[in-house]
């Protein structure tokens, strides 16, 4: 699923495709915002980790799960 993270004082947002569920991403964001975690830590489809300091989070947008299309059918 696509996750967009806005960071304060940064001109661009962070966009990543994550294999985590929406509930897992939401709980990680909630832990960061409530102070249980100093960093928001998410993992993308390639196994890379994205770390964002909790005090710098502006917003997090959680998209719909992406469906991989195979073949040459109509789009």
C-alpha cells in the first residue's frame, strides 16, 4: 500500500510502497504521536526502513492496498 509522509520544514513528502497493513501503519503512527516511540519506523516493499523523527511529522496519508496487474487486458 502507498504511504505518504509529510515532514515539517521539508519541501517534499516521503512516498513509499509498504507491505505492512493499514492497521500496522496506523499503530506505528499512533505510537510515534503519543510519545511511546521517538521515531516513526516503516518498512517498504524492498526491505528498506524509513525513519522519521516523531516531532517532525506533519501528516501521514495511508492509501488503499495496491493490486498488482498481470497481463495485457484493458486498463
